[in-house]
């Protein structure tokens, strides 16, 4: 197999590939929590979007799931704003509240990739996949980047293949797969 591109290009593709490249966690209903979800889903990260998340989290009536989901969504906004410490704190809060929330682990993996912590990122994606994320292709793709940076090219190739199989309309995994040359045998 042949590797020719750096992690920066692949990570940029993960972050920009689609509005849901970072797995937003759905919040049902209306109000601040839903506005926060909508901002995370549609690529916003402005101060008004962050404020909607803050407002939602100050509401004592928010269900356990919606509170955890809102932490994930605000973490996504912080990640877009390059506030990695705030994003890390939000993903950790989400996991503390709801340890089975796969999207918290997917987004923690994205953060760790951004920080160049590939072993930890791979572990976060493994944890996400164990919890059945809503969009597993994003977790496989992120794990592929981590595997590639860790030198496990075969595992990276298999994860890119799985991401492409799960989301055949997402171009980023196919572009990554095009870099590999599989030798017979």
C-alpha cells in the first residue's frame, strides 16, 4: 500500500466533508437546546450559537439525554472556534452524564486528532464504534486517519473502506482510498 498525503488534508476533509462531519447529537423540540443542535448540525459557531447552548445548559428542566447532547453540540461549536480546552470539557461532561453517548466519543476523537494525539483519538473512535453512533462512517474515517498516523496502514485502509461502504455518497473516504495501491498476495 502507498501513502502519499498527510493527516492535515485528511483531517480537513473530515471536518469539512459535510454539515454532519462532526456528529451533532439530536435534541427534540424547540428552544435553546434545539437551536444549539441546529447550529452544530449546520456548521455555525458564532457567539449567538454558543449562547443558545449556554442558555440550554442553564435550564434545570433539560432531560439527562438532552443535557448530554447539548454538551456535545456546544463542544462541536468550541472545536470549530479552536477552543479545544472548552471542547474537551464539554465532551467529558457529556460522557459523565451519559456514558453510552457515541457522538461524545466521536467528537472527542476529532478533538484528539486535531491535537495530534493519535493513540488517544483511535481509542475514542473505538469507544464510539462500540456504542453504535448514528453516523459510524465518520468514526471509521477518523479512526482511519489515526491509524495511518500511527503507522498501521492496513488498518487505515480497512477503516477508509468501511467509511466509504457505510456512506457511499461521501467523497472523502473514496479520495483517501485512491491514495492506496494494494499489492496482490
